[in-house]
């Protein structure tokens, strides 16, 4: 399975990602794409940060997306993500 991460729309601060069985099923414009292997390992397929300068918001979500590279990561929020949501949206 593949997981692609995108910059959230203006005014939104929730993590935006899409899962698909093939790369062709993913919408364009991803800032980070990983392959999640059946054995729990992860590998980078595409990294927009290597090709162009990311905006400040893209950099933040690119950093959040990298935690999904951890072996069998469950995708839960980090402390940094919870803080951002509290500051920007007044919630956890």
C-alpha cells in the first residue's frame, strides 16, 4: 500500500493523506509518498522536498509525514502535532 501526504488547504491544520494500492491511484501534488510493506517496513517513494523548496506549511507537514517511516507506525499524532492543533484550532 502507498500513502501520500499533501499540504492541507488554507485555514486547515489537520494532516492530509491518501492511501492507495497503486501509485497511479494517488492524486497528484503530494509532498511525500511512502510505500508501506506487508512486513511493516516503510520506504520513501517520492519526496517533494528533494525536488523543490517547500513552503513553511508544507515543511511542517512534510516533517509530520516522516514519522510514518517508522516500522509499523500507527499514524497517531505526535506532541508537536497536538500543540499545533491546539494553537491553530483550539482543540486536541
